C-alpha cells in the first residue's frame, strides 16, 4: 500500500492504495466517480477512458501509481449541466445513447481527438474512434454527434 495523491477534475484526492491497482478502481471505488465504466478490463472496449494530461487513457490498465502529478479528467470534469462540452450537447441533440454504458469512452476519446484538432476528416474521426465498442450499435448516431461537435469546436 502507498499514499497516492491524484488530481482529478481539478481537485486533489489522497488515497491509500496498491500502486499497481488500476486507476479505474481508484476513480470508481475510492473517489466514487461513476462515469468511467468497467467494460472489459483489458483495454479492449474503451468504456473506462479518462484523460491523463489531455491524452485519452484506458484507466482499467493504467496503474494508479503511474499517474503521478498528471491531471486526470473524467466525463464529469469535461463539462457541466450549465456549461456542457460541445460533445455532450451534440450527444443529446443527436439522441445517441441507447443503454449508455459505452458513452463515456466515446465522448472522452472524441474529446481528446477534437481538442487536438477539431478539423478532422471523416476518416480521421472513424480511425480515431476505431478501438471503441458499442453493443447497442449506435455508431452512426455517434458519428453524427462527433461531426456536429467538431463543427462547433472548429
Ligand atoms: S474497461 Fe477499459 S478498455 Fe474496456
Ligand atoms: S449505447 Fe449501449 S453499449 Fe453503447
């Protein structure tokens, strides 16, 4: 066990944890944040994605001890109900979610992609989101929402 301080959504939190424990467990179990989801636990679905210093990161395979002073942002830190991120607005406008389980991963991955460069071609968007899974098959609605947000962010 070690004493580990994480900066998450702009606030510092100190927890006692095994440094090898996945960041996802710290976020969900120690900090009570429910947006990063446990899907596969093997870096294969993206449901657990958060930003670590702006990079879309699969928290299920990221040891909590490796995060250090990097800034972690979750879906809750991306926008607020009063000031939503353009992707959050677009997901509502396009009525994307079915069960909603995967949505955290799609939005967090797309946000990192568009924040680096919102002027993305269709192929770049598809390639950037290729490693994500949605069992409900909302892929076409997701693409509409990401393109809608990209226009807003450009
Ligand atoms: S739960 Fe992390 S990639 Fe599936
Ligand atoms: S909306 Fe259900 S898994 Fe994607």
